[in-house]
């Protein structure tokens, strides 16, 4: 008895070819028996937006009719556990796509409108190859498929898969292979995907590339693209999970807030109108309900889908990210130093708030640029945190101006006046402490920036 083989044999057969001859008494495969229960006719209507964004993302939404029985299919093997690997629902009385399917896929579909992308008409036959002893040596599945787009046949194909049961010998496998080759079949490790069978635009790039490390030598375009790709992946997966779970928006809120920080950190290199559109979408943070977050999160996802592959950066796109972002951080440091240098205890509140905004802007610049900045950035971040905290304490509350006394009794006015003076005194002490400390902080910051600049220049 010959050595048994286990691996499936897959044959991509020309649609118009005759079926291969799979029986031969000479090799011990005298009979082939049809399995009527496994043979069927299936019509699959694939639904998608006109640009096939679901198919390109690895998500299939389809109406399927199997031997006259209708059902809906949602398959998204790469998006679990929020989306199912395969979920089938019967067609309801209305005949419409289940609302749950539409709700679950919305972050990937965004505002696309579902329509018929393609129809696949499949004829499937299943057979058993019998040995001389009458045992099943292999199972054969033969599928003939016609693909229709916009009422026109665009392709036809035939796939035959022969799966050994454990009794098939090497000689028998060679016979089956020769039979397939005799009718023009091509042996494949795996059959082409449904996307490739449907054709363009389903074969295009996904809107959701995998997050990647841009590396230290990345251009600004490569670096910003990687930052946006990471945010896109995190936000989409969190929004999918929210829809599949209890609907709580807290985690998605946190990710939108983190994206907003990086958006601010990159503000000086991004195209202003594009950035401002996204900032308007984030204005409502934190969102408190599924209804509140629905439109903004779709706006952000839509914007990131384009920006993840082609961020709008202008003339700096092909410059080294490390150099551009270091220069922007250095410029932000100069602005902060200028604003802090002019601070006094009795400076107007808006002056202190202006210095605080400059410190917060430098924080987000350093944060988003950290992977490509020179060594020493952690020390710079710690020192900046001290500066920001001092400015935040000094900018709290009104320091100048008189309290509003209209409508108060004399006793109430007196009490309010005392409270105002206590606040002024407390803030004055905090501000004086920062003003006294600033020269030392500035000298340390200048040393760190100079050292970082020298490191960067040595890498050129």
C-alpha cells in the first residue's frame, strides 16, 4: 500500500473546460459518488459603497440565496471580536438588511451608501472518490461561478478542491493532479479572494492600513502618515467595539482627545483648513452619549482615511521628519521663553494665560515628535512639565479687577471683598515664585536645547 497524503489539492480550472477525469481502476479509484445533500445553487449579491470600501477593508455584506432560501451574511474575519468572522441572519418580512448589520459596519462604511457591487451565481457539486474497498479516499468540491456587474457578466471561473480523507495514496494524488493539468487547470496553494474575482475597485488598497513604525529616517510625510494611521486604527476599532458592546463613549472620547493633542502638536506643519475642519469636529469633547458622538467620530474617521496615506503637509512633506519637528519644537521653545521673560506678578491675566498656552503647545509638539527627537527629550519634557504646572497655578482665577458687588448687602460685599483679596494674595505668591524661578529654568532649558541641536547636527 502506498504512502498516504493529507494536503488538499486545489485546481483553478478554465470555466469552459471539461471536468477532469478523476476515476481510474488502475490506481485504485474506480468510483465517484455524488453527495446530493452538499450540492447546491447559490446566488450571492455583494453589497458595498461604489468604491468597494467594505471589500477593500476585508468586510463582506451580502444577500445570499441557497436553493431558494434567502439570508443575510456579514463576514469580517480581520475585525474581530467587534465584527463577526461570519454571521448569518434570515431575511425578515421587510427584506431589508438587518439594522444591526448597518449599525455595526458604519465606522468602516462611514457615510457611504450601500448598493449592489456584484452578483455571484455559484453551482456547487460535491463528490466522494471511492477506493476499491468502497471507502472514501477523497472529497471533491467543484464550484462554477459567474460574476455579474451592472447587469453584465464580467468573469467566470471554476474551482475544484480535492481533500484527502487519509486514505489517498501518493500515486492516486499524482493521477488526480495529471487529470487536472490535462484540462488546463492550474495548481494553486489558495484560491483567489472574492475581491480579486470581483475585480476593481474591490482589489484596491484598504482604507485602513496597518499601523507601522516609520523609523528614525522617515520623511515628514511618512512620519505624519504613521501617526495618523495609528490613530485611525485605534479609533475605528474602539468605535466598532463600542457599537458591539454597551455603547459607552468614554474610551472613544479618550482616543479622540489623544488624537486632538497630536493634531495640535502637528499644527504648524498641517494644511490649516484641513486641520480646522477636524478641530471643529472635536469641539464637543467630551461627548456624553452615542447620539452625540455619532457624527463627530465619523467625520474624524473620514478625515483620517485620507490623511493616513496622504497627509496635507505642503512643501515640507519630503523633508526629514526629525529635522522639521526639531525646528518646530525649537521655535515653540523660543515663543515660550519670550512670553515667560516678560511675566510679572501684576501682569494681566491674559499675559499669564498666553504663556500657559505656549507651554501647553510645546508639550504637545514634544509629545508627538518624541520618537524622532534626539536623546534628552525625556529630561526636556520633565522640565517643561514643571514650567507648565507653575504657569497653570499662576494663571488660575482672576488676579486683577474688582468683584461685582451689585445687589449685595454690605455684609455680603465685605465678605466677597475679603475672599477676593485672599485669592489675589495667594496667586501673587504663586506668581512671584515662578518669576523668581524662571531664570534658572531658562538656563537649564537652553542647555538642553543646545545639546539636542548638537546631537542632531552630528547625525546629518
